[in-house]
């Protein structure tokens, strides 16, 4: 995992999303599409590292967070701005689409 993507759990989730733009990747180890999306998220995290934060939540280990944010399909990418959810996408996306998704929240 890229060094600028943090693994999140109940103890650090709220603090990570409270300010600025943060993209959270809700995933599971056993999920094939999640594994395919991981390098895409890493590329976008690297290219936008000075503008946005990136985190991952393992839904099998963090059931409470997955339930709280109504994650029913994975991969689910939830975009937060100053602690509030502003958008989400479910399923695989390419690097260009994912970068545009994050950038629109930065405007």
C-alpha cells in the first residue's frame, strides 16, 4: 500500500475525514475488483497527495464503519469534504475517472 494511504478504523476515521478532501476506499481482502482498484487508488493518491487525503477501510474488520456509511457493495469509494460525505462511487473506475471524481470536490 502506498505510504500516503492510511488504513483506518473506528479510532482514527473521524479525525482523518474532519478537514479537507478525503477519499475513503471501503474494501475487503477477498474482493477481486477491490484488488484491481487498489493500484488505481494508489496512483491517484500519489498524484493528488498535496491536495487530498486517502484512506482504506477493511469492511470485514470495521463492520461498524461499513454499516454507518451504508456500504453494501464493494469496492465503494466515499468522498468526504470537511467531515461530510459529498459523493460516492461503487465499482471499478480507471485512473482518469477517479482523479476527476476527487478533483471536483477540491474546487
